[in-house]
């Protein structure tokens, strides 16, 4: 009995820690995706833009180094919203309760202005995608928020401007959330897809009622679980999950 107990304790000690994020590769309707799911009620899901000196992190590696100095690690990350050439957010951006950029409700050029657009809002124990005007009316107190566009899925319906026969193909990434706010699911296509194909992934495959587009060809993913940490030119806002760094032996 003693030997059996000792064996079980040793097995538990040796068992790998459960990842804060579940990432996997998937295929749907002939297209390939990498999908990372976060339990927003349990994990430290945050947005990041600038360091303590006001400089944009820009890269997953830079953010990871900064977190390591705090004894933390980046379990997952992706670009999270559109930005200007100086990396400042195009629309609403809130980090740790502080607003850097206001909500933009009017139409404009590019994908951001393809209304309706939306807001990804992180609150205590939940995360939600809101259509922009619904967000303005509800005025939720977000600890973190980033505005982007267009919306992909709005209350279970695809964005009305998306065409099944579109010939606009790009690598795309975005986020969808469940009605109870617990599931925040981030997806990036592994091949070029249309808006209609990408939005259908969130509604019909991931079964999420609301989803928001983050960006196109600049889309990048940090997912150690998949052996992936994309490099490239500097990003603006970054969404990521933070966990305690493993203790050094």
C-alpha cells in the first residue's frame, strides 16, 4: 500500500502541467486553421501594447522577455486589432482599465470601417465580442478592450456584406466568444480564405454566436503547444494569456 501510494505521488509530481490554452490544427470546408481556446473564467487573458517606457512591444519575443522579468510566461498570443503606422490603435483600446483610444462608431475606409465592426472586451471571469453600437449602449466596464472590424458573426448571423462567391482571399485571424463569456476562441487561417469562409468557421464549426475579425496578412500566432511563434514586422495590440513561468531546476 505504501509503495502504491508513493508511486501515485511520484506520477502526479512528474505529470506535465495543464496548459492554460488548448491549441490545435483543424480543417473545415477544405481550409486549414490553427485554433486556440481560452477559458476566460479561469485564465489570465490580457491585451498588451506598450512597455513601461511607452514603446510598443511589437513582437511576441519582446513581450515574452518583459513577462519573464516578472516571473511570467506567454502561453499564447496573437495580434489583436488594427493600428496606424506608429502602432497606435485605430479604434477603442483599453489596457488595465486605462483608455488609450476612444470608441469609433462611424464608417470609414478599409476593413475596420466595413460596418458593423466590433469590440473584444475582457472583464472579470469573462470575455465578449460586442457589435460596436451594442457596446456603446451597454457600456460594459472592460479591463481590456480592442476595437476592430468587421464583425464576422453577429448574434448568430454572418456579416451581411460577406459573399459566398467572393474572390478576396487572405490569411485571416479573429476571435469569437460564447454567450456565457467563458469561451474565447482565437483562430488564424493556415491558407488564404474569404471573409465568408472565415466567418462560417466561427459560426458553424466553433458554434460561437459572435466573432470579430482582427486582421489579414499581418496575422500572426504564438502557440508553443503547436511549436509556433510567428515573427515579422512590428504589431500593434496583442492579445495573450499569461501564466506563471516554470520553476528552474
